[in-house]
C-alpha cells in the first residue's frame, strides 16, 4: 500500500531564511509525487509535481523539490521564505493504478513564518 | 474556466439529519474525486468517478454515504443520518483522463459541522 510520511508537524522559520520540508513515501512502482499547499479554510493548491525526467523540479512561488529514489524522499525547498508562505503543506504520492490517480497524502507540515 | 466549484462551503447540521454536497468539476475533466479531511490530517480518499461510473470506493465510505455523478458532469455526495464523527472538510477534485502527470485540481471544500 502506498503511504507518505511528513515527519515535521510544525516548522517555524524567519522571513528570508531558507526552508526544507521533508517527505518520505512508500510506493511499489515509479511514483507520481506532488506537493500541495493549503491556506486556512481553503482547498489545496498544487505547488509542483514529479512524474518523470529531471529529478529536480521547479514549482510556483519559488519552490523546488528533489526526487531521490534511493532515499524514497521528495523534500520541498525554498531559498528565501516570505511571510505569505505561512500555510500547511502536504506531500502526496500516487500512480495510475486501475485507471485512476488516487493520491495518498501525508499528515501535513504547518509552516509559521516569523517576521 | 473557474476551476472546481463546491457548495455549500459551510454546513451546520444536527446529528441524524441528511446533508448533500455538490461539486462542479473543471468542464473538460472526466475524472472526479471526493476526499475527506479532518482537523490536523491530510485529505483521505473516499471515492472517484470516471465520467458517470463510480470506479472505486474507500472503506471510509460507510453505507450512510452515497455519491453520484449522473451525467458525468457535476457530482453530489450525500450523508444520511449524520454523526458527530462526520464533521470534516469534504474536498472535491477533478482531473483529465489523458493528463500525463495525473494532477488533481481541488475545490475549496465543503466544511460540515455536526452538532
């Protein structure tokens, strides 16, 4: 069964500092990997995705993530955090099994940005 | 194209009442998914449709839950005889069958509170 672990429930960083959010996955085949962001009371917005090709993927809002198959990881990074990045971040894994892309999400990491 | 639309955005009901949520996906998307998100957790898969066919249901979807997508466009999720444990955010997502990445586009969710 596929699963996602986000070991950090809460992270606090200062504005302008770098950020790395951890994600480890378990999946039996080549995974499709996603990072979504959720602001309070809102739905999920896709930040970036990996499904093939270059293992370093660029996303919106200056985020990037690196797929490391040997470590089963897909960590999210940003070189300089802005106060507006404060939100909850979800890593998800999926694949085309049975015709549908049923994503499995981690429990999320709540990011707080100190000014 | 206005994205995935869900309504109502908020619903407060008394235990034992029935509630129905509606989801209008992105118009050209033929796959539609329902997820449930409880406080402090990531979204959990409930069910998905390809056109009007319901192809998979999670064990989380008890007999009190029913989802339909009668004409392959909008979908409804009905919960009968609501219980306090049903209180959650219900998220709808859609995707395009032939999209290589399998990205899901989420609506802003319908929050249910059962008193």
